[in-house]
C-alpha cells in the first residue's frame, strides 16, 4: 500500500466470494437488503448473474489500514435489461453514429429498481476519500474493460450530489412511494385521501372481500417451501404473460428462502383450488419494497389488494415508514403513492457522446421535475396536493 495514500489499495473482484461477508455487510446501511452480501451472493450462486448472462460481476473495493473501507457492486453489461433506468436511446444513438455503446459498467442492484446506497463505506472510514477512490477505481475498470461508459443507478440523493462532484452526470427519474404518517390503521390512511379515492378503494376491497378469495401475509419463518414454490410459479407466469423472459430462476428462489427469509414478506391469495396469486416483497426495519407479482387467475382488484392494500396494512402494523412499490405504474399514484425523484449518475467517455447526453439530461431533468410537480398537484393525498398546489389553487374536498 502507498503510505502517502491510505486508500491506495484498490481491487476488482469477479465474484463476491473473494470478499469477506462480515466486512461487506458492515458497510451496508440498514434499509438496503439489495446491497447485502447474501442478496448479491444469491444472484451469483443461482446463475442469475455471471457467465451465460449479460451481468458480469466486477466488485470494486478499496482498503485502508483497518481493512475493507469501501465497495461498489458493479457489473460489466452487454445490454440494458434489468436496470430500469432506460438508456436504449443512448445505445441507439451510439450505433447510428458508428460507435459502440456496449459493454458498459453499471453499479446497481441487479433487476431491482429500489433506491439505496451504492457507495458502501465503512462507518469510521473517511467518506470523501473513500468515495473518490471507489469512483476512480470504477472508472479505471471501465476503461480497462473497454467500456463506453459507467453508471450508478438508483443511488440516494446525497450520493448523487457526491457523484456529480466526481464528474458524474445527474439523471432524475421518478417513482411512486408510500409514506407512513404514523397511521394507526388503514382507515387512518384513507382519511388522508380525497373522498372520491376513499370510496374507490373501499369499493375495490369490499368486492374482493365478498368473493371466495382469502389473502395471507407471511413473513420470516411463517413462509414455507410451499409458499415460495407457489410464488415462483406466479413470477414465471407473470413474466411469460407480460414482461418477457424472467431474470430470476427457481434456484434463486430456493437460495433466498434459505438465506433471506427474515427479509421477505409474501402476500398470497387463494381460492378453494389453492394459491392463485401473490407478491414477493423485501423489508428492513423501516422500509418495505414491493418486487414481484404474478397470478394464475384474472380477478378484478386482486392485483391492488396483493400489491398495495395488504402491504400498506402490513407497513402500518409494523411501523414501517416507507414503502417503495417498484418502478413505473401511475395506478400506484392514484392509490396514495406520491411521485418522488429518483437519481442516477453517468460517465460517458466519448467526448461528443458525453456532450450530447449531458444536453439531453439537462432538458430531461427540467421535464422530470415538472412531471413530478404536475402529478402531485393532482394527488389523491390531500396533504401532498396542498404542498404542490399553485398559490392561487386550493381544494375544499373532504
């Protein structure tokens, strides 16, 4: 190690097995299950990332005199599937210009559009020096791999500010997140909604309650192999019916059951024939993340019950503060999930390409912020609507 630079010891690892699990997890903040060693290792062990996929691990680490000081989960990518920060147009523009966009280097939780810390830093390490070393190593790795660019996806707002300081280009997108305002019950949440939406949600829930469908919310040791097997079937059915090729395989579901059961929340629906639909979700002490939905039956309002209402009730009961229900979906907004900014940072190495993308991002940021404000001015949540209302606008609807 260079004595003049306590963070000179940087390395790139093709597998997380080369890194100590305890040292890695000591850097992962509470609330981010998708950056834990067990989650990233489950993707490798199941073959969902690595050889024969477009996600080739390149874990970046830096060390100081006390050991592992920082890390980033990076992947050499040969397409943009499973990222949810869409850059297909960038790739197309490069191709039309006779340039190569792939491979690129991406720092992300694979297949997981959930916000979380991407620059993992040991709590007692020098944050600024460690993050600078991590980004320098990431960019050097991209250069060594002849990648066109480097990308950090769904980072926190503070991280994005730091990455901009390190010459990253900021991109703003949006999602819909539910916030717990210390509700004591689902009815307390409904009371925050405009009356028309309260009536709509009660109607939707009542229609399902009057059917022969029962819904179970399961977590931790209440989840059995049978439940996970059913969820895998629904996941496959959902992807084959709508989303295309699935990213995850049966082995991944088995590994996650064995190693991450305490992080899981399943919502499963059944009729007299057995399980017919479900969602797979992850949680931490104060965050809930909706991930995968699938159904073997077409039943009105079942999706809303399993993906939103049951999980809102669960979050209220568990004192969970934030529920991220996944990417896209204006139907979430209509059910009490305000629009919020999400962030990513990008480095493009071709000077002309970088300038064109930065020009695009400047315009896109303005549009994204305008879109978020527009949505929230129409929010069914009265307090959100009031916060974003123009000064001359008001609503008296109870």
